[in-house]
C-alpha cells in the first residue's frame, strides 16, 4: 500500500535487511552494474551513476529493504571515483509514492521510531555525501517520494509529474519529508502541503522552488542525463567541497556562515584541481581534473 490516495577496483558492500534478516553481498567490478533486490544501479558515460527505485508494482514505495539499499548505495557511490554525479529515478509509472504502509502495523513506539528513521535515512545521507544528486521525477512523487525530491540537490520533473505530502489523507502526516520540503519552498508553502496533502502539478512545483526544471515527458531522461554530464565536467573537488559546506553552513548565524564558507574556500584553493582549473582558464584549454 502506498501513501498515494489519487487514482576501478572492487568495492564490497554488506548490509542487513531487517525485514527478512538477509545479508546481501554485492561486488561492483569495473564495467559491471550493481545488483540489488529493490534498486537498479548503472554506470553511464561521463562519470554518471544512475539509481532506479525498482518496485514498479508498488509505485516504488519505500520498504525496509529499499530504504536500506538506497542509503548504502549513496554511501558507496560517494566513495567511487568513477561516479561524479548521481541520478535517482523510478521504474514504471511513478517516481515514488511514499512509504509502503503494509509494514505499518504491530510495532511499539520505539519500533515505529526506528522504522521511520530507516525510511528517512537516505534523505539525510544525500546532504552528507559530496557527490551531487539529481532527482529525475515522473508520474507521482508523494509523501516520502516528495521528500526525496526535495532532499536531492537538484530536481528535474516531467510536465505531467505531480508532487505532494499526501500522508494526511490516510491519517498520518509527512513530518519527516516536510523537513527538506520546507527548506526548498519556505514555511507557509510547506505547511500548506503538509496540512492539505494535495498533489501539485510540476509547473507549480517549479514556481515554488521544489524542482529546478520542468521538461516535456518524452525528453525527461535525455535532458536529465545531459544535465548530469554537464555537471560532471566541473571540478569534482570544487563541487564536493561546495556541497558539503553549503549544508554545514545552512543553520549557522549569518556572519558565522561567511566565516565557515571562507574557510572552505581556502581549503579548496589548496587543491590540485583549483590550480589546474585556474591554469587551464589562463592557458585557454580544457582542464584535466585530478580529483585531489
């Protein structure tokens, strides 16, 4: 059930799926894609990695397994020098329709807290990794799916996409997802979304600042990949330092935020890529990033 009420080397990753107590081991070798139970992870040209939420029959709703896998993949890709930009999208007719509430019943208060923290952890992890994450949004992005769109660093949506904090319609509320949503659209807009649970059309989401771009449905994937490839041509070191500094400074006092950002800029200036970028500009040539 979904909270949607309208018709190089080798990396080894190990995690526990508490829903079925299985331990999955995945090896990602050069030139090979990663295999998961609830995700598809592919390498694309241009230092792009693409994560597909792969529960299409359940509208890609988060269950324990998908949330755990997604969190681990974000962390793994952040350490992979063959991934400079990460795209997140959904299989089938929806981006993500929220949390699978078939896991809802028969929990204690502590178990509910642990359960929802697991669902929200991938959203938090996006802000803690250095690689930029782009959400490619089609169909419906509801409840935790809307939170994932807002938590992504950038978002591009199809014209017919709809986005909303819909859990109020089943007697719950999107108290977790509203955190990144409110930081995208502001307090009044976020509370309206939280209280009424409506699905917004993509152009309205664009106007509110919930997504960066809206494109025709038929070119969504092509435009997202082109955008990601362009982003991947930028200095990886500069992007990652800037992203981490941005999130770290978000809640600082205005003047302390400037101090923090200036320290981050000074660290960036000491990198090989900073020197390479400035040299390439002065010499009128394309830079060759060393990622250090």
